[in-house]
């Protein structure tokens, strides 16, 4: 029995002593050189911390950029709403200055190829709009309704070359026919051979017009061409900015 025990001690004793020695050494290092262990651990894990920090910085930068974009979008929307609100206020005051009933309508469509010819409004038969109604904007006459659906209306602009409007010089009462020029100007061809007209005169719709009631402002005389054709002509600067219409007023009217 003693012989067997001695053999086991010889066989396993050295291993046990070596294991105990290693455990003791590890305990000694942990308790006396803990800062060294921490530094070694930090050095070994530093690349992972750096990568994590870079990811966090990238995510933070992306979040700030997204926030800045959203703030800019909100500012742009606020500016747009303010501009539209100002236009509506001005148009409302304009409608209040007239005794006629009117319907406020937004411009919802316009063809680039026929920019000065027609516009589409976002109101129609359901809003009591009908063919022949008169359309005005801030500053005066815009055109007339030529087609309606339940929710839209097609407007022939006075800048359309096919448009014909009876006009009168406010100061002298000289009359003529106004025709669009496919831009912000129109011409008036007078009935008289020697009309009383000069630069700056106001041009209104006349009582002889069959498609428009009298008294709507069309524009101002920009120049007079008295030597052209059988009847003198004058160039009119239209008073309504037809180029950038957004809202208009529709007035009930039944053409004769």
C-alpha cells in the first residue's frame, strides 16, 4: 500500500506542485500588478474601442445632418405658407373691395407649351362655377371660364392671342378691341382713326364687350403706334402678373 502511494506521488506530485505554483503566481500578479493587467487589456482591446467610437461619431454626424435637413425643409414650408397666406389676404381684400360675389380658386395646372394661353383651376361645377364666368386676380382681369368639370375649370387667359376683349381708355373713353400677345402684354386696336390715348392711360373692359362686364382693369398703355394699319394700335402692359398666378377669383357672369 505504501509502495502504491509513493508511486502515485512520484507520478502526480510534480504536476500538482507545478499547478499550485502557477495559481500562486497568477494570484500574485493580479494582486500586485493589477494596473499592468489593466493596461495590457486596454492595449489589446483598443482597436475595438476605436472602431466603436468611430461608428458612434458617424451615427451622430448623420443624425445632425438629417436634423439640419429637416429644419431647412420646415423653414421652407413655413416660408411657403407665409407667402401663400399673404397672397390670400391680399386677394381677400381685393374681393372685399368689389360688390360682386366671387369664388376663390387655386391654380392647379398649367402647360409649359401654353403658359400664356390657359390655366386649370381646382374648382368646378361643385363650387357653382360655369362656362362664361369671369376670372380676376390681384390687379385686374385674368380671363374667362371656357370649360368646367365637377372639380376643375379651364380658363382662357387674356394673354392668349385668340382672346378678344372689348376695352376702353379710362381717361378719354376711346374704345377698341384688346388682343393677347402670348406674354405679359396685349394690344388694343381702336375703333377711331384718331383716338385720344397716351402712355400711362388705364385700360378697362368696356360696356360693348359681350364676353366680359365693364369696369375691370386690364392694364396701362405702354406705347402708342398711331401710324400702323387702318386703325391705330397701342401696347398694353397687363396689370395682373399672369406669369405666376397661384390664386384667382371667379365671378358669376352670363355672356349675352
